[in-house]
C-alpha cells in the first residue's frame, strides 16, 4: 500500500488546538456553574433560617361561641381571623388581637345575607 501525499494546507494540529481550547472553556464554565449551584444550596440550607420561618405566638386556647364550628382561620402579624358557623347557619368573623400570645381584644362581625 502506498501512502498518499499529505496536503500542505491540511493542519490537524490547528484543528486540535481549537478543540482543546473549546474543551478548556467548557471545563471552566462547568466548574463555575457547579460551584454556583453548590453555593446556592449551601446558602439556602445553612444560612438565614430564622428569617424564613414565621414565628406566630398564639394563645394556648381560644374560646368560640357555643355550638359553633370554625370554618377557616387566617393569621396576620398580631391578629387571628376566624370564620365561625353557628348551629343556626349564621356566620360571623371573630377578630382576635394578640400581644405576646395573650388576647388583647376580640371583635365580632356578623355576616348577613343581602336579599
């Protein structure tokens, strides 16, 4: 078998140098991306946990009117809103203001159907 003559313009080293440079750039981008992802995960898990959890200081017990059921509860910073259904199908909203887990005031709003 005879060898074919090598074309003078064909330079495999030039193409390989370009490929090597692209591989190095890809490696750097991958290392930066993985390190950013790891930094975000570590930050989310180990730092600022106190700011993310909401601290609600609620009283140990609340009294509602007799023969009533609580339909829904909404918590605000220092208020609790309770939607209460009574036995005779009337609804009212109880607004309870709290300070350090102690009830300060209680207001009631009766809901009436508009006919």
